[in-house]
C-alpha cells in the first residue's frame, strides 16, 4: 500500500458547505461597498460648498426603506452632536449622508444659498449619472467657476432640467452646455454677465422646450428687455416656451 493511500480523502460535503459562507460574505462586502459609495457621493457634494446644509437630495423626504422611528432617533442623536465634528448642522449634513444609503437612485439635487462652491463640485455631481434635475442657486456675490461646472453638467447623460443662479453666470459658462442631448428646461437668473448672445448656445440644445431668464442686471440688463431681442429669441427657438426679463 502506498503512503498516499493512507491519507484521508477530503469530504465533498465539507467543501460544499463552505460555498454558502463565501457567498454570504461576498454579499455582505458588496452591500457594504454600495452603502459606502452612496454615503460618500453625497458627502462629496456637501464638501465642495461653503454653506453645505441647504441641499435636497432626491425629494428631501425620509427614504421609504427607513422606518420613521429610526429616522427620528437618528436626527435626535445627530442634533446632540452639533459642533462635535466642526459642523453646526450635523443633523442635516450627516442625516442626508446616512439617508442616502437607503435612497438608491437620486434623480434630483437642489442646492440653495451655498455662498460659493469649489471647482470639485462638477466632479462630485458626476457621481450621480442618474440625475435628471439640478438646481444651483445663489443670490449673493459669492460664487464659483461656472464654466468648469457647466463642463461637468454637460456630461450628465440624463439631465432634463437645470436651474442656475449666480452673479458670475455668463455666456461663456452656458456655452459649455452646447449640444446637451436631453436638456429640456433651463432657468438662469441673478447674473450680471449673461447677454442675449447666449442664444447661439440655446439653439444647439435639441430637446429644449422651456426657457426662463430672469433677474439679469449689469451691462446687458437693458438689452434683455428689448422687444427686438424677445422677438429674436422666439423666432430662433420655435416651439420653446420662453420667459425673458420684461421692460
């Protein structure tokens, strides 16, 4: 009898029992990775803003998968941590991050009164390829690089509605949106640099059906209120619902 004949054979049954454990571990790791990704993509947007708490991710409501009692307990805990992590609205900021784990897709993001954004905001928004609606509004002189931001927005494949408001919003920034294949509604406001020449970019948006331009000031304020400019927009954008600054 050879020496190998004396070795015990490994039981196929024992080997087969390991697979459920491996599968369970893989599922746990995958769920953990997805949860971390959802958490950190919301954090990435917040971290690019000077004022980072007046943001609605999705519809802003409690996720369907999060029980109300759990959400209330989370808010109470985070409210008690105000200032602990150098954030004085920790219940809002970290609450949104944790809710994002259970939200799944986030089709809309609304950012208000951010008091300035960093150049990384565009890259952060690209983590939401499912985004269909985006609002970025500021009514103070604080701003950011809108051209760089619009270059990233142009790469959001499903975006249909866009609202931008800010002092530094210009023709050159909006030009970065040229040819966006899905954009249907565009609202621009509170700009001191936007001129009627932006029409050239608007004509390149094949799906555009609604345009709002409001609260424009600066050198082009008078031009925007001209009946001739209004007529030119309606002629060049047939079928588009248009609202422009009124005399």
